[in-house]
């Protein structure tokens, strides 16, 4: 059974926690297994210090993202939703939680790089694309930011 966004809880978790490890496993499943991203490109030096969020439905991690706080903005990345929960608003729910958390910390500018087929999601959240398309791990992307 697949839940509605209202039945999905988004929480902040440490990367080293059980939920944090489940988030990393989901990222591996989506990026490495489904999309063919090389494993050495998926996990990086930002993961241990990043702020990680997970979406939980019926006790299982169904989505995750991370926020890396930079001097000029909060960089949101590694946004994934489990295949059977895509299209239900889980990513938007996680993005809103991450952005609200960042704003509560006094950070109101956001940056991300989006796979081209995901631009609509981010545009609805106030992101604007800029620059040229580029390839990241063999997948076309566009940089996006809020003003």
C-alpha cells in the first residue's frame, strides 16, 4: 500500500543513525542501481556533515535528501524517492521540510543541481534554472537557485 503525503512524516536524522543508514541504502538503490551512477560518485565528503532528511511511511524510509550549508546558500541534493512512492508529493514534502529548517537557521538562499526531468518539481518550489545544461554521472542536469 502506498501512502499519501499527509501520511508521510519527514524528519531530520544523523547520517550514522539507523534511519540515516536506511537513507544511504535508498540513495544507493536509486542512484547506483536504477540510474547507473558510479558508487564512488554517489557518496562523497559532504555526507558525514550534511543535514539529512528522511520521509517515512508505515515505518519505512521512502525518501531522502541532504542539505549542505555553504557560506552563500544551503545546497540541497541527493533527493530520492523510492520507486513505489514517486509522483505522490514525497519529494516536495521533503524539500519544504528542508527549506523550512534552513530558514529557521537563518539561511534563505538555496541552490541545487537538478536532473532535467525533475525541473518542474523545483520550479514549483521557487527555483530558477541558470547556466548551461551539464552532464553529471552521465545524466543531464541544470543548476537552479532561489532568489
